[in-house]
C-alpha cells in the first residue's frame, strides 16, 4: 500500500470544491439524513459510471462503456488523478434513499407501489453497456430521478460500483469490522432485502473484514440488483462486472 498512499497524497493537494456550475457530467445530490441521524452533506456525483479514455484516464461519457476490470485501490487512484473522489458508502446510501423517495423510480408510479427500477439486470446483455444503450425490456430502465430533478444512470444494474466504506471501513475504506445492528449500510433501505427491487444486503453480525464494498448490481444480477445492493470483493480483484463512480464535494 506504500506506493498507493504516496500516489494518493501527490494528487490530493489542490482539488478545490467546484464553484458555480458543476463540471460536465456531474449532478448535485442534496444533503441527506440517513436513518439513525447520520448526516451526509450535499455533494456532486458523476451521472454515469466512469469510463476509461485512450490515455488510461477517467472519462465521463454516456457513449463509452464503464471502466471495469479495475481493482478498488486502482479505482480510487484513477478518481484522484482526474481530480475527483471515489463514491463513499454514505454517499451511495444517500443516493439510494433519495431515489427510493421519488415516485418516478417505482414501476407503479407512486412511492412504495410496484418495484424500484433495477437497471440492466436480467441477463439480456453479455457485459456492461454504454449509457446510450436502451433495453427492450421496460423493467430494465436505467435512469433514476433525484429529488432535485436530476437524473443519474446505473445506480442499479449494468455494473457494480466500488465504494469507499466510511461506515465500517478503515482509513483506506476497507471493511474493518462486522456490520453492527443499526449500521446505515443495513438500516437505510425502506424495506427488506430482495423485496420490491431494492436489492440485497447482509445481516447484522456479518464480517467482511479486509474486503471492499461494491454496490448496485450487474447486467446479470437478476433480483440481486438494486439501489441498496451491496456485496464484498477482494480489493485487488479486477472483475468484468465491477466499475466505479466519481464524486466531488460541494
């Protein structure tokens, strides 16, 4: 981890929060209070999963497929080199909770009616797709609307997103202790795992020590996809179904 720490330090010096309009490809997420009173300040998040440009740097593009086969630590560094930060666990939960509170994100047209949309998840594709790809199945709608009217793509389905665990994690965002009862990771969803399209998450007491969190689901996760889905992966793993999303402070 020594070289990674040095690289992260080298790029952390001077990326000031944006003033005025957000950079292209970013949308604002309102300040959120998670169950239990955990405050998540407003932040900016990339509308799409990060893509990889020809120079091996982060690109935010709706016409390019997500950057997958990249490990957790490498994803953090890629965000930092681009002047961004990796999505955190609290931020991911804030997005999911905001999404769950909007009628437009439910198949029944009202909050709690029908199911939350789950993005590309039914195995119709054989890999992660660019944001411009539309499934012929209306249940695989990929966009979600936030309470401020902004849209975010692939908050569930298409490819998992690495997240920096600032709930159970250590200074590097790696899980450092078991999931406690009442943890925001477990208590934020307004329902039970595998119900109403919310996805899957573990029970209290489960230990993923030394692992990194990935959220949302992939193109083939079936009912396991959802805005509240969280799984564990080895931080060094370079999976064909795990990408990442960048953020900026506001």
